[in-house]
C-alpha cells in the first residue's frame, strides 16, 4: 500500500492508514462471505462476517481516536510546505 510507506508522517497519515487497512479487511471479508454463502447455501455466514467487520471497524475507530488524542496532547503537528505549525 502506498499509504503504509508514509504512515509515520503525522496523525492524518496514520489515521488514513488505519482506515484503509480496515477497509481492505472488510472488503476481503465481504468476498469471503459471498464465497461461503455460495458454496454452502447458508446465509448465516453473512451475520458472522458482518459481526467481524463491526469489530474490526470499531477497533480501528478506537485506535484512530486514541492516536489523535495522543498526537494532540503531544503537539505532533505536521504542516504543508510553506506553512508554519500552530503556536504552542
């Protein structure tokens, strides 16, 4: 992934990496659910995979919020070229 190389360049890049990784996992889970339902004919797999996706997304959201609070409290700001970081 392209974001993985730059995930240490600030809170926004780290949160983008976490979000993208969660999205990839969720997409793979949806494909897996489709294969399992098609193979077995049982719709229960969609509930199990859906619950798994819920856990992954909620865990990722918790990680993003935790990292954001940590970065904010330590003033780990990044700025675009030509801009000054926020005053302390």
